[in-house]
């Protein structure tokens, strides 16, 4: 009888949790730095223009250091900018979800010479991971990675101005 109870408990545990597992984000080769054959002021102005045309509020800005940062709200069509991994579903009574992705980024503009300027874009993303089983929910912070799409968008914009 003990063997039967043990077997029933094991089967129930497997049904509850099932195949619900987290698959971490992929590794991406992100180009986040570019040097332009343009004067510093031209690149600075084009960067400010990018923020304005994208409706992205600037949190901190210092032209003398070349630093611009933001707290960036992700729009639904920007999920290609980050990878938080995936929550694989499969448990009968368990769910695993990745929620509330948010991010921020900064741009560093550095004068190399009168006609050459280097730009570095750094993106940071996070989300929450929630695992629910039998009415109990556990929520954790989850570090996400950049896919390089946002960095490319900004660097391409600056290269075409």
C-alpha cells in the first residue's frame, strides 16, 4: 500500500509541474559601438533628434560628457529588442509566465577628432517571472538580454543623418 501511495504522489507531482520549465535567453552578438566620420556636435544633435522622433524621454543628459540615459517604456512592437527566455508550459495545474518587460539604455558619445565621433549604446532589460502551482505563486526578477535590434536602430539612424 505504501508503494501505491508513493506512486500516486509521484504521478500527481508530475501532473502539477509537468514540463513547466524556464529556458534562458539565447546569446546574441550585439554591435553596440560605431565610429562616424562626423563632428561631435552633428552626432550629438542627431542623437537628440532620434530620442525626440521616437517619443523616448531622456532621463539624464550631459553634452560635456556625451552621456544620455533614459528609462525606456517598451511598446508591444519592440519585443524584438530583448530576450527574457521562454516559459515552457506543460503542467496540468502549473503555469509559468514572463511578465512586465522593461528596460533602459544609455548612449555615450565621444569626440575622437574634429571629424570623427564614436557612439556606444548600452541596453538593459528585465522582467518578472511568475510560477504558479496549486494556487501558490512565486514571483522573481528576471534579467533579460538585448538582441541588438535597438542598438542597431540607433546606430543606423546616426549613420544616415
